[in-house]
């Protein structure tokens, strides 16, 4: 689908949004539902710019309003939808030569992500976002390749951890924060296991690439992950993040 | 406040007397049944409450952010000293390369967590608690903790799984400060990575099924009690496992919190002053 719907803009700095050409392109592609870096601060920048307040919202797609708990939980729901879809496809035809340990880990994780997805759907009820369209083949995932499957799983699990860690502060109800906490540590357990399958017996389970010198895991701002990270590339449904 | 008080120094004297006598009871009953140990753990709940900083005690409400961070610091002191001691003891030479590598990485992170909290607490206007004195044999219950790999890794698993539950239980108590909450979550997930790896090195799944301690000594059961819960935010998730492993899978998919009191009851087994 090589049209504007799938076009991505790369912004190297927020300042580019103030540059007229970039900003027009940003709004045009955003309006068409294409992917772009949609940091909340960038949205604020658009709103403050006098350009064109009547610029239409995305004609289709999903809006995540992170100023409310249902919006944040929908963000989590989006991630869990993506993960559940991924592992379901992995488990439909495991790559050749898979070990019993690898199959156990991947099957367990599939179950956990399906449970997370369906649980959040139940909690959100009528407030839940629609099912997202995902595309793994277009992102060059090779389900027949051990390395491709596990490397992609690593992106999902590390990304999930970073997303939940970054979104916790947005939740206003401590009961929702607790639920997110119950899920994120399981994602971190997954991340460690997947990383250890990829590089057995090394420090990678909590590697220096994800844990900083203060011993802190990653935390990524909500929105950024879905729009501009390696993880976001798998979702084809346009997602509009507002904060 | 002076610089040398530990979290147990804040305990009222009469309560401290009970702690001491409880330790005597544990010592006498080193072969005690899990029911006895559980009973002792229950009896320590008032002690643990008293172990909160005086301010929180007086307020009789949720602990302050400083209280929570000092609680976290106490746990990190415990973990840091545990791994540091293990790596310098005879048990280290018996670890297989993947085990040694994991313990070294975990140890590095626990030391970093201690330092992070020692930096953060004063920055927020608080005074860090002093490092307690630890007895990782738990008054003789684990005499070979630093010479027997099985015991050492079992306790490592218990400490990491406890750490996950401890931070989770305090998230709501630091939610008023976004930076502290985020940092706490960032430590929380690192503890979970550690737990997963140590569990898998022990031949366990990286995640917790029901309240299964995975072959840990009965004294560690309190670390896993409650993990069998399937009700979250008022929703029973058990039916959601119907096609993907059933209710046990649902218990794996969610980790459960422990209260500060529950955690201190566990940690208290290894704290002598």
C-alpha cells in the first residue's frame, strides 16, 4: 500500500514542526493517517501554532486520549493486541528446529498476552478501541526464522516494559496503576526469557542496553512508542495520540 | 534524625522486645514446620508496621514517599549485601558460567539501586536509613547459604520475586510524584528481569504459576502466597485462560503486590538489627 496512508515523516527535532514546510507535510500525512513522530509535546506545538485549527482529524483510525485513564488503558490494550497477534501467529507454525524450551516459553507468552488483551478489553468495556490492523510480513518478520521470531519478540517485550513504565505516571486511579504494575512485571519476565534464548547465559536478560548505570529499566513516553519505534511499525491502523 | 538509625531502630522498645523474643523462637525452632514459620510471620505484622518511619506511624495513614524509599532502600541493602557476600564466598566457585554471569549482573544492579536511593532520598529532603545487620542464614534456617549453590540460588529467587512484589505494592504510595513513580517502576521491572533469569537458571519458568514457590524452602512460601489471585480491578480473569492454559496461565500473566508489612515480615527473617 505505497500511498500516503503508509508514509512516514521523520522529524529529527521538535523545532522542525515550526518550519512551515515540515509542518504542512506533518499535518497532511497525519490527516491521512500516516505514521509520524507524534510526541505529545509536538501536538501541543501544533495546537499553539496558528496555522489551521480546522485541519480535519484522521478520517479513520484510533484516537488515544492519554489525559484519561481509559485512554491510557487503551494504549496498553493496543500493545497487548499487537503482542497477542504476534505470538498467535508464531504459535500457528513454529519455526523449524525449535527446542522444547523455546516452544514452552513462546507458548506461555502467547497465552499471557492473549489474557492481557482480553482482560483489558473486559475492563474497558464499551470504552475500548476497535481491533487494530497489524502487519508483520510488511515489517519483514520471517516466522520461519528463529532469529527473526525471537528478535521481534524482544522488541515487543522490551517495548512493552518501556511503555508501561512510561505510562504509569499518566494513570490517575491507583487501582489502574496497580493493574498496570501486575502486567508490566510479567512483560519484564518475558523480556528476560526471550533475551536469554537469543544470547543464552549472558548478561542480556537485563543487559546494559536496557538497564542504565543507575539500575533503571527503560521508560518511553506514551505515543512515541506506537508512532516511531521499531514496535510501532507493525501497526497499520492510524493511531492519533493526544495528551 | 541522626545518620545511623536503621529501619528497625524506629520500632518502639516494647515491640523490639517482642522481635528479639521472636528471633529466639525461630532459633529454637530451626526445624519448625511451615505452619509455625507462617505463624511467626503473622505475629511479626505489628513489628513491621512499627518499622515504618515515625512520621508515618504518627499519621496512621499511607506512608510518605520518603518512608517508601527508605523501605525500598532496606530491601536493596539486603539484596546488595546478599549478592556481594555470595560472590566473595565459596559458593561463587561452584556456580556455572551462566549462573555466575547472572549473579554478577544482578549484583551490579542491586548496588546501583542502593546508590540511586541514597542519592534520591536526600534530594527529596529525607534521611536515608542505615544499612541493617543481616543474617542470611535466617538464624540457622539456611546454614549453607553461601556454600551451597542450591540454597544460594533459592534465596536469590526469593529475594527477587519479593522485590517485584514489594515495589508493585508501593507504586500507589509514590504516585503523587511522577518522577519517583517512574523510577520505582523502572527498578520494579529490573527486579522482574532478575527474577525471571534466576528462576530459569533453577529450572523454573520465568513466571509464577499459582502460588508455587518452585521448590523453595517452606520459609519462603510467604513470598508466593497470594500469587494465585485471578481477580484484578474487580474482574475475575480466570475464564480468560480457557483456550490458553487455563486458570494457571492467568495466574502467570499477573504478578501480585505485597504490602510493606508483608515484605518486612519476610525481610525481617534476615535482619538482626
